[in-house]
C-alpha cells in the first residue's frame, strides 16, 4: 500500500489519542504504542493548551521516533502515525 492510499484512510479516522497540557508522559506514550499495535494507523490530536508551549514539529518527531512509527500526515494540531511493521 502506498502513502497516497494511507493518507486517504487517515483523513476519515477519528483521533485515538489526545495530548493535553501534561505533554508526553509515559502513560500517553504507552497509549500511543498500544493504539498503533491495535490499529496500525492512528490520529493524534494536540490540545491547544499544549501547542502554545512546544515546538510542534520537534514534538511530533519525538513521538514518531519513540514509537518506531512513521509520520504520514500533519495538519494543524492533528497528526497521523503509521506502524509499518505491523501493517497487514
């Protein structure tokens, strides 16, 4: 499956994880990993309380790196991660 098809799928899914002002805690990171194992493609929403205090690109890159996933799409405060390893 190519990235174009994956982006189409990504647009219709709802955010599986929301990250608030507490930021990237171990609990949030574990939940992202669990969701990636279950769904392979997840949408994550950053709440405004967090976005105002971080470098969004670096934050998203850190999450993708920590979860061994690939960033597929980033629009506004929402981004989509893909777990290529478990993709069926």
